[in-house]
């Protein structure tokens, strides 16, 4: 009885947190959408447009900012290399499982007692292969973007090349958008878990 | 190489760069808030389910996520402030936070790889001794 009450209170607490998180995200999305809504509200949009599109003489990529960005690119390059190594290991594991698929299923079917468990073990191997392929496919894009950000931004800062710097920051923006979408998916999965548990 | 050195001019904040930084700041804030909230809620779910060691796990995961995402959140806020108010100091501080974020993530990754390698070596040694 006591445990049930505690569980209920925890679920209530969690629902309050989820509500506030969703509210916060909604407010952020709404506030970010304001500058894009230029045709509807001319007065506000004019102000926002000025803020975003005018070349402001005051805001520059000075030496300190450039040094900061350059150091960031060193760390991001390291991360990109780690991602590459991780992808290589995944591909290795994938190839190993694909090559030894029959061997693994054979050894599993020996230990399995019923035909249902044999079928389940075969399905499990297929599921592992699909999950590995999905992870590899998902991870390739951000790795490329991180490399592009590191290389282009570093080149832009070293040679004072505006175009390279712009390309690098654009790649970084796309990298963050990609992980933002993954974040939305993870929020959805947590909400689904929460609903399943509450039911 | 010569072409680049001849064309050396100061880097400026073009409209494209400004828009990209603004979008990156927005998504950085989003990722930080979503990451912290997801970690918190999934830790609570583990506690509700009664998974053994869930309290310690929740404490560690929430602590690490706050440690990591706080820099990303600061980057987002400060860069947005810098672009909106044309405040060079805020913009610079935002970039400093981005550098710290990637430094922390990379150091944590190095620590994880180190621990993994130690476990791997110990497992091999243990298997060799047993045989």
C-alpha cells in the first residue's frame, strides 16, 4: 500500500516535470519561429530582420574568438576520429555477425530446448544485425559534419578565409540540428515509456 | 597557399554567419534542455521500476548530464545574447563555453576508453591465468 502510494506520487512528480519540459520547449520553438514569420507581422519582423541580417560592424570574429574556435575544432576533430573508430568497430562487429550468423544460430539452437526458442534466437540475431546497421547509418552523417566543421573552420581561421569559416559553422549548425532531432525522438521514447508505465 | 596569404583580410560576422550562429545557439539550448530532462525522467523511471542500484545510477547520470549540458546551455544563451544585443563579450564567452563543452566531452570519452581498455586487459589476464 505504502509502495503503491510512493509510486503514484513519483508518477505525479514525473508528469509535472514532463509538463514543464514540454512547455519550455514549446516556448523556445515559438520564440525561435518569430523571425521567420516576416510577412505576417511587419513591425516585429522588421526589427528582427535588422538584427539578423544587417552586417554589424561591432560583432567580429576577433583574435580571441578565433583562438577559441580553433581550440574547439581540435577537440571536435578528436571526437570525429573517435566516432570513426567506433563506426569501424561497429562495421567489424556487423561483418563478424553476418559471417558467423549460421554458426551462432547453430550453437544457440543446440542449447535451446524448444522450436520456439530456436526461432527466437534466430530473430534475435537478425534484430542485432538491423540495430547495428541502423546505428552505423545514423552515426555516419554527424561524423562527416563534425569533420567538415573542424576542417573548414580551422582553415577559415588560419587563412582568414571567410567562405571556409561560413561553411564550417553551417556544418556545425546542421550537426546540432541532427542531434536536436535525435533529442526530440528520445523525448518521445521517454514519454511513451512513461505512458506505458502509468497505464 | 600563396593565394590564401595574399587575400588575408579580417574575418567578419556576415549575415549568413550570424544566422548560422543564431540557429546553432537555438538548437544547442534545445539539446541541452532536452538532454537534461530526458536523463532526469529516465532516471526517475528506473527508480519507479525498482531497478537495483537505480538511485546511484540516477545520481551519477543526472550529475554527468548536468556537468556536460550546462556548458552547451550557456553557449546557446550567451551566443544568442551576443547576436541579439551585438555584445562582443557575451559572444566570446559563449564560444568559450562551447570549447569547454567539447573539452569536457572529449576528456570523459578518454576516461571511458581508458577504463574500457583496463577492463579488457584485466579480462585477458584473468582468462590467461585461469587456463
